[in-house]
């Protein structure tokens, strides 16, 4: 049960006229409420406030089961600036009296930024819902002019549910019946007239002079006994009074829930399109004279930046750029012995040339990396740097901080193991001896790369370190650089992933690559875009250097297209590992990962062949749709749709008109054939009313991938073939 208390703190008035039809004022105080009930109508008194002294006490109106919430509101729900999100609560009173509810969004300083009437979704369950939004969506990046203004809107907010006796609605319900059968009419209409007078004099309702005049005129008409009862009732039962009841109601017995914490994060904190590449492979070529590969550098890797921008991505993610150790260096495909030309894994960090604060000289210099970041920013790209908190035996920390590593019984430092896997080139950190010292050094390192232009850290295997460590580090880093984001690469137990999200990781890798059947995908879409999306932002990646599933291996070009559509449309955050455009789908024998893995070698790619497959064009189209349609920006607006064929999945994303800059509903309907080899057809069933669509006539949908248009209604025939269209991404045109 959520604790409730009476609203008792006066607040300054806020401007509401721009949102008269969707919001009403919530700046009420106990003193104000007492003042406006001093003049009461005869008969039954309206609900009076009840002072609450303890968190477990109820107020005059009962408010329980607020959502979203987790761990008793210790960890705030998280939303992106301008992202619509839903809240709900059970709001009720005794007997048959009607109630109303208001959802109020406030800043950490108590300023009301949004106040909207809640909708009763289920009267039997007393369930009330509302959609809120903190600020306006922005595409400004941290380095751009104007971002300082964006930062002022970020941080801690709270949502308060206000419940109240709906005296007008209760009276009107009975008055209609009594006037119709001529039962106790004079008492009923007199009571109603006095109520309208009180409503007109209530400061809490926030009425303008003309609106107060309207209510008083209606009250006067109701008291005129020379008129018929039906005419007198009509003075209070019409569109004008109903409109005031919707936007500026009389709220008796006002009760407020305790504040529920929310954290508003910066643009791209949840709506993001990632593109990963290895700088050492960008611009790499085979020397004709020696037959050996010449690796790329930070300067030549500008080609990767340009490709990411051309395909519509907004974040480039690069693996560690630090010096690679020599001791126990791994060879091709993780071979125990490296050949003389094997470059080693960039995740084996540290050599005599430096550690985590040094650029591998083969890639360039620190200044080269700063120029790399600056070029990315020119192209509208953020730079995410992989931060792997592990070292090789050659790392400077091994000599400088020997207590930071776990030793075996014979005194030697233990290399990393995940039996039967062994990582002889890696020493894991032991956090038991000097947690504070390791935290301090990690914060120093992150600040070092932030100063070079990094705005995001993709953290390798954070689940193998204490959650408290990351909680401390993220808090210290974001205190100085609140724009910094963190992606957790934690393919592990759900509890650990959720804990890392609570600790401050903005986004998370997830199990999307292994969700391939219709049932699995539908369940995962609901999980990702449900209440859990307030705490854990799943990022959908079809492949990574560590993951190449059997589905991608076996379904060719069509399979790549299918998984790209599902990733881009199924989550606000998605990512692509380069080479996807070239259908690099050969598995290493016995493993669900790439053969000739780029982690252990330098790739020389022929990017001219990408046009043969068309995947790069598809990626661009998907990112264009995402940028143009706000419905793709939220973790809280997805509905799975009914289909008859087990190989075809359909879902919709909708953002209502009140929460789009265009003032129009934004609705996308996605239909995907999951079979990369065979054609399938189905009827797609639409709940028209729930989606805000016409129920009495067909409407036009446009396929954003092909430009074709169709007429749709309740049930719609779709046929998809992998050699033609693997999917429809349909926008609704009304």
C-alpha cells in the first residue's frame, strides 16, 4: 500500500491556459480548501480533509497501488526529456460517491510542470491512469549551443496523485434521475445551485472571471422556480459546464499521495541508434609488397564515422583504444598462441606503452582521438568508448597497485576464468582490498576521456564487479558531467541487470538476439516496453562481436533485414555492429560468435559490396522513420497486435496528439515475417478504439519503407515474402 497524505503546502499559480483541455491546476492547500467550504449547500456536506500523521494512514480519499514503482520507490523511475510516460493508481472513496483524480509532475524544488486529469480505465478496479511528459523532446547534443538550457530541465522529479470527491458528477447522476421522475426536485436543484456557487468561489478551480460568471448564471437559473425542472437542470447539464468540470473541477476532500520519484535524463538517454566499429579495421589494407595487413588509425577511421552518419545512426561505439599487452597475447579466434602479426585483443589492456589513460600508438595519439571525437560531433554523432576494467600482466597497475589483483595460493596473480573458458591474457580486478582507491582511479580515467569528447561509456562485463562500485563511480562522474551516459554489457541473470540499472546504467544489452519465435518476441517486447522500461532500458542489437546466433547464420539477407526491423522498431534504443551490411554471418565452429572474429584480427572489408545486399539502405530508412516519428521514442507505448500466422508478428506504437509537437496522433503499425525463406500471410487485427482510429470508415496507411499506401480497418490482409518485403512499417494518415 502506498502512503497518502492531504495536500497542505500552498504553491504559486502556474499558467494553464495553453493546456486547458488536457490539464488543470493542482495548487491547492488545506487552508484554501477550508476557506472554500465555509459556504456550504444545505443537506449533505462535501468531503472534508482528514489530516494524516503517519505514512500508513489513509486520507479522505484512498490512493493505493501507484505504478510505476520498484523497491518502495528507493530507485526512481527513469524517462528521457520529452518522453511520454504513463502512471496509474487506484483511487476510491466509500459508498457510491464518485471520485476524480489528477496526476501532478513536479521538479525537485516543488514547481508544478504538468498537471493532467486522470482517466478511469477500469471502474470496477478503481484504476486511474494518465500520461505525463517532462519537458520537450530535444535532439541537442551535449557539445552544441543551447544544451546548457537542456541541462536545467534534467534531474529529479516527482509524481503526486491527487484524489478528490467529484461532487458535481455525483449530484448530476442523481439529479438526472430525480428530475426525470419528478422526485424531490426542489431539494435536488437547490443543492446543485449552491454547489455551483461554491464552485465559482473556489480558488482551487482556477477559474477566470467569465467562467465564474457562467457558473453563477447557471446557479441563478436553477433557483428560478418559474421555469420547468428540466430547463433548470439543463443550466448545469450542458457542454459548457461539462467542459469546466473536465478542466477546472470542484475538488472536495482533496487528498495527495506521497511523492513518487522520477529521474528525467538527457536526450539520447533512451532513444538512441548505436553503430559499432573497430578503428583499427577502418582504412586497413593489404600491402601489395609484403602481403601483410596494414592496420587503420584514428585518422583513417573517419570512414566509419561517415558510414554511421550516412546510415542515420547517432552514436558511434568503439572498442578499447588503449595499448594491448604482449604477455599471453591471444591469436586468431582466441587462439592461445599469437602469431608474429596478430594484433591481440583490444580488451587485453595495458603494456609498457601505458594503460587505460593512453591511446595505443598504433592507432594514434590522444590528440588524434580528440580530433576523432570532434569530427564525430561535426557529423552529429556521439562517441561511446568501451571501458573494460581489466588488465594484462603488462599493465602499469600490476606494479603500481599489486593489491588490486587476486593471487593464487602460490602467490601468482590469477588470470580471468569462466570455466571452461580461460583468459590467460587478462587479470581481473579484486575490489576487496582497495575499493575506494579503484573507484577514485576509475573516475579519473573516465573524466580524462570525457575531456577528449566522450559522452558515453559502454562498460564491458559490469556484472563481474560490485554493483556498489558502479553506483559510486557513476554518481561521482555524473556529478561533474551529468550528460554522461552508461551502457551495461551484462548478459547475465535478470536480477543483476536490474540492479545495475538501479545503480545508474542508462541502457543495457539484453537477450534480444536469442528471442526469435513469435511467442518469444511478443513476450520480450512487452517486457522491454512495459513497466520494467522505467528502470531498465534494453538496447536491441541483432549481432555483436561476441554474438552471432543461429538465426542470423541461417536466414541470409532476409534474416538480417528481419532482425534489423525488429530491433529498430521494437526498442527506442538499438545498435548495429558493422559488417552487418555485408552479411558477415559465418559462425566460429562450436560457438555463437563470428568466425575470424574482429576482436582478434584486423578486418579488411570491401564496402563497395554493401549495395548488393541493400541492408545499409534499410538501416538508413529505419533510422529515418525513427527520427520522424515520436512514437518510436518511448519505452511505454507499444501494443502487440493479433495475427493468425505463427510466423508473422505485429505491433503498434502510438503517441497521442497532446504529446506530439505536431498536435496530431503519431501511430506506427509494424508487421514482420519472421521466416527468412518462405512467404506467409495473415489477418492483422486492430483494436481501433484503443488506437484512436476511426471505427466507421477505412483509413490510409503508408509503408514507410516502400512508400506504398493501403486502406485498412478492423482486420487487414497482409502477405510478406522474404524475396520482396520482409516487413511493413506503416504510418497512419488520418
